């Protein structure tokens, strides 16, 4: 962007998010944005903030547990207050980087929603919705996607199933039963959450003004990152081994690409929830373009977020 303004990024403390933050902080002064780091409060958040400051960036840490929608709403309020006070430059980009993979689909967020769906989709929908009126255009929203929503080489190698779409209210409901669901349920939940991100991106682009561009970033498969810490042990072991294969993506390589998608003029033309695989736009599979599902996801997301807000009031 000609004027970098301020970038908000979730999940800034490790791996892809951390390397994206530092790539932005290392930019020359005229191209360096102010940074709002939204993540769990603690030494990891402080450490990445301090490292970014050492490169000359203006940085604000905003403690937030994305599995708690009340925390997300409070984080958005903090962002609005900082913007109003002039503590940071105008908000130009929001990077919804944080993600989760819960190995047990019975596990619920504090609001009662299945954890993988809650963190990957609902938390960011809450944050973006609360901040849409705070952007200064031209602006960008970048969501983190994945090719796991459909059959692909790495998904087949690891035995991770593709998405099995259902009504979003059902996807948000934790599994029942005394025994934890197996690998298939864990994989389907993650793939469904990533398909939801594509649907949400398309519908969000329809609903925002021309000044906000929405894109979905696929960083390439990065085995062995903290994202998979909730995966079954066998999957984690295979991921670590495959992480040594030449050509496999790493946070160090993909982090600067994510930063570039949020900031660089070369991406200013992207609209319609464009899907970018590392350095190039790509066509999504037909299943990822469904206006009916996209409208229903928007409606259901609004319902789920309102329900959570009412229950905490």
C-alpha cells in the first residue's frame, strides 16, 4: 500500500504469524506499518512485540484468547480506542492469521462452540465485524486458508479427510459421546473450518465497500508448527519427519509472503475473496464457490455470535 498505516494481526507469537510480524517491522521507515498484535497475553506476545520495536515499529500488544468471544469483543474495543486516540495510524489491514486444530471435536470453547470452528472462523468473524467501520480505505482483510478443504497430495499422504459440509450451526456444535472421536472427525472439522473461511471471504467481499479487498492466503503446508500441537501423536510425528523434505514450506519462508499480501501494491487489485497460494493467485475448486452456502454461513455466523453475546450479557 502507498500508505501502510496500521496492520492488526492475530496469532503473532509463533511460526507464520511471528515471521509475518517481523517481516513488516523490518521494512524501511516509509513502508513500515504500525502493528497491533492480538494474541494470548504473556511472555511470547511481549517477546515478539519487543523484537518488532527493536526494528523501529510502533507496536501495541492486545491480550486476547480467541476461544473466548468476550475477549475478542474487548480486543476490538481496545483497537477502536487506540485509533480514536491517535495512538496508531489509520487501520489499513487486518490479518486473521491465528488458527487451531483440536484433536477432540467434543472440546468446546468458552461459548460452547466446537473449538476448531470457534477459533478459525467465529473468532475472526467477530473481530472483523466489530472493526469494519474502523478501516480507512483502501484497506485489506487477509484470512488464512488451506487446500485441505479438498483432496490434495499432502492431505492424502497424512490421511486427513476433506471437508464434509453441513449447516454451520451443526458445524459449531461439539461432538457428543464419552469416547473422543478419531482422526477422521478431527480432520473433517479442520477441513470444514478452512472451507468456511473461503465461503466467508466471498460473502464478506460482497458486503463490504469497494475500498476493502478480501483475500485468502494459503502459505503452503508447514508441518511441525504449533498449529498441529493438538493433532494425534502419529500425525505430529509424521509431520515432523515430512518437515525435513526439501521444498516443503516453512514459517520463515511464508511469513514475509503473508506480510506482502497485506501491504504490497502488487496485490491491490485482488477482490472477491481471492485465493493466493504463496506467491500466486489460484482458482479454488467448484465446491468452494457456493453463494447459497455462503449466505447461509453469514446468517448462521451472525446467529451464533449474537447467541454468545446474549449468553454473556
